[in-house]
């Protein structure tokens, strides 16, 4: 269903970002990323408390390619 859009101001779009205005069937950004993080890495909030006595992150990867991105 079409929408009526008023004023729009786009300040910035990242290198793999998508700005969608209007109807679309498929939105597919062309990028892939892999992130390694240890215990308690992505905690959010005002006062996070983590108790990690021993923490280890396995970053060994046996695959040749994890995410293949094809396109223009």
C-alpha cells in the first residue's frame, strides 16, 4: 500500500547501508561481516556486571568462505 511521505532528510548512509523509500520486493545489501567477541563483550546498560573467571574465544575457522556475496 503506497504511503504519503512528507519531508525527508538523510544525513548519512554507510557503505553497505540501504535507504528504502516506496514499494520494494527485495532489499539486499551487498556486504558480509564476521565478528568474534568474548564473554561479556556486548553488554549494554548503565551498570553491567559480568563475572568471568576464565574466558576464551575460538577464532579458528576451517571454512574457505563463510558468506559469499555476489552482485554488482
